[in-house]
C-alpha cells in the first residue's frame, strides 16, 4: 500500500516538473526570439470587449492586458496603455479576445435621443406600407430587405407623375428594384394609415430603414409617387437592378 502511494506521488511530482519545464522552455524561446530586437508594450484584449464599453472600464475590469512584442511586428496605432484623455471614449465595435487594441477602436460616446442606432454616414427614413407590402409582418428591426417600386408608365412618355389623372390607352404598370439591399432600423411606431388602390384607408405599418442621402431621396420620391414592396433577404438571396417587369412586356410574352 505504501509503495503504491509512493509511486503515485512520484508520478505526480514528475508530471508537475515536466509541465514546469515546458512552461520555462516556452518562455525562454520567446525571450530568445526577441533577443537583440527592440520590444514594445502593447495592449491586447484579454476578453471580449463589447461595443460601447468605456476604455477606462475595460482596463479596470481586466478586459485588457499588456504584453511585449517585437517593435517591427506591431502595426501603427496600437496602444500601450489607456491614457487619461481616452478613458471615457467607448469601443465603436466589439473587440475580440487576443486582438491588438488600436486607437481607432475608441471614439466619443454620441448622444442618441431618438433611441435609434443609425449606421455611420446613413440617415433614417420611414415609409408607410401595407401589411402585405411589409412581408406579412416578418420584417423586423435588423432585417435586410430589398425595396421594389411599382408605378404607371405612359407609352412613349415614361413614368407618369402620379397626379391623379385618369389612365389612358397605352398606360401600363411596371415593377423594378429600387434598392437591392437596405437595413431595417425599426418597425412600428405611431399608428399609420395608408391609401389603397380604391382611394380608401387601410392599416399601415411604419418601416424605418438606413440609407445614404441619394437613396433617401429616391425612396422618399418613390413612396410618394409609386407603390413600394419589401422583399425579405436571406444570406443567399440575390437581388440586382435590372429592367424589371411590366404588364406591357408580360402581355407581349403571353400573346
């Protein structure tokens, strides 16, 4: 019995000694690799740093750690510490564990009284859609959608002005892609009403999307002069601008 305990203890001791030897060998290898090279101290994310986290808080809670690296392997903009003038800046995006911490990863906290997070360089635009035009309620905040526009064209004159004039012979309906891919920021809000084809009122859904100025202008114009439909996109959806479809071309094909 005593001999078994002695053998077990000896095996445990050898295991610990082996692990310790490997640890010091690796440290020695790192030291040898940096021998003769200029080294600098860098900040590294020890744990995931969520977007919106203050830089000072990330240090205080142990999300960031320092490490030494050869100077010629360190990219420009890497921080060695969080100086006092950066402590109240926030991470503009998630910082993954093991990632070098760059100055560009932090910026001023922007007040957002609307409650909407609007992507940089974009504006938020809201349009009113019928339930069927909003994919029967399946479009949610965070969805990506394509926007299709249906309108009336007058043969030889192009798109009509939508001024309520009666349709004439040669008028036809056309549908084309207006925006192949936009991000939905919000769905819902104040109660909405939307005019139907008969001139009556039906329940509408408010959909807010993020677009740049040019597409905001196009979207607002088309929402006033045409009929918009959303198409919910998946990771494999393919939507590209093109000639679209029209009652005139379809009638010719069918005939």
